[in-house]
């Protein structure tokens, strides 16, 4: 797996010390891959996760925070209409456009749309 996207629930699970998030990050890093944290997911997670923990996560050498480009607003808008949440739409879009997977504790929230792109925690 060369691209792993952490959605809001995965970030919150990481903050709680979940090995089901920490291990995949380490594996992706070892394999030379990239872990993407969509900016909207990072901001959503900040509701319940301390800034210090978020700084540790985004400081990991495999991790990068990505904001959506302006030109992706149409697929993001479509994703919001289907999934009902911006953070889910942003994570799924980051994974599918980068040929990667979303790591999530909310697999059911992605429904059929995320069936091939979601890895449940």
C-alpha cells in the first residue's frame, strides 16, 4: 500500500493510542509510502484531540497534511451530497484520486461509495 489516508475517526483513534492506526502508519513508512491527512479531517479531529497530539501525528515523516485544491470542489460537493459530511468526502476523494485507501473507524459511513477504498480499523 503506497497511499493511506487517515479520516477523522482514524486520527481520533491514533490519539487514543490505537495500534490499528499506528501500525499501518509505520508499515506505510517502512514501505516508502505516504500517509495523507486531509486538512478538513485534521480540523474535525481537533474538536476532541489535543493540538500536541495532532502535532506529533503530522510531524511523522510519512505523514503530510493536504488541503483540497480549488478545482476539486465539484467531486467534493458530490461526495458531500452522497455521504453527508465534508470530512468523509475529503478523505475518500484523497484516497481514490491517489490510488490509495482510507483508514477509518466508520467504514459504514462510506456506504457503497467507499466499498473498494476503505480499510476498517
